[in-house]
């Protein structure tokens, strides 16, 4: 049995997979398997991926009969993993060469820990590094563990034996399924932050939680939070109000200001010199 199972959920991202593959075969830790589960891609992703990995026995490729969504697919991936230590890698992303080695070492030195995670490197569409996102050590079930600011981020690797003590990944979740299982692990066992930049995260138009999908990701994050509140029998209504009601009021004020600025009376007053503040709007 391999020391580490790299889990890859693919949907129409085969054209990015070459760099993901190259980052895996460049790992300083060589005792690993990669389990790929294609979620009913509608392009030629599977053909591309199979051609890239060829006959490398470390890569196991599976396919859903139809598109099931990210929650279902990642939950199934964990069940397919042969190793005790598992970590998710998206097919459009990549790992730095020592990622598996340092994650395995950290898990080995922290037997009680259920989840090990690191910083991620934001990259452009060509996987050129742009900025580093720093994660944070979670020590208690406070607002940090809700993960509003990515306090837990990739490269996140779990102990399967501890994950199985939770309800597991929720197959209902279409996005933000990671927020859900991060919280579940935190509720079950300690977690460990590695202050290392291990994960290359590609930003592109079809990203599941970036660019045009950002608002959808936020919505599903709140679905995960509501499920967490139900598990723990806590009220998060005030948290929702703090995060959204003031923002809505602010947006309402901006909309009103824009209407004033665009009114013909304000523009006429500005021309006549009667509305001196107009230029600052």
C-alpha cells in the first residue's frame, strides 16, 4: 500500500492536466498513488489524461456514469483511496516538488492530527505564481474555523481513519465541499498548519470557485455553515447579519448615490456651479 493517495476530481479540465501530472512525477516522495475520478466530462478530458499517464501503474482512473457534482465525486474518491493519508489536488493545479514529503512527515510526527494543511500560491491561467495566500493555525471552534478568509487551505491532507469518524463529505454540496469537510475534521480531531507554500492554485474563467463562480461559492459556503450550525446546535443568525445586512445597506446607499449623480438636475446644478461636491461622487 502506498504512503499517500493523491485524489483528483476532474470535470472538463484535462487540457490543464499536463502540469498537474508533471508536478506529481517530480515529487521527492515517490511512494504514492494517484486516483482520478472523472465526473462525466463532456470534452475529451479522459482521452487526454489517459494519454499523459500512459501505463504508469501509480495512476488509477475511474469515471462516474454521469455528472454527479463535486461533493459526490470527492466523497467517492476517498472511498477509492488505498492509503491512510489522502490529499486532494485539482487537475488544473499543481504541487511543489516537496509537498508530499513534508505533508507525510507532518502527519507522522502528529499522530493525533486529522488534517494537515499549508499555504497556497495563486497563479495566473498559465500557472505563473502571482501571490501567496497564508493559512492559519486553527486551535478552537471559533470563527476562524468557519474559513471565511481561507484559514484552512490547500494543500489539505487527511487521515482516512479520522475522516471516517465524521459524516464525510456531503454529496449534496455543489461547491465549497472542502469548507464542509474541513469543519467536520476540526470538530473531530486537532488540525496542523504547515507554514509552507505547497500548492499552485490556477485562476481561470472556468474555475469552480473563482471569477464568475465566486458568488456561487459563497452561497454554498453558507449552506455548509448552516449544516455545521445544525450539527453543533448553535445559532449563526447574528453572524449572517454581521456579514450581509451591513453590506446590503452599503450597496443600497451606493445605488441611491448613483441615481442622484445620474439625475439631470444634479448634472445641471454642476454645470451652473451650484453642486460643487458633484466631481467627488
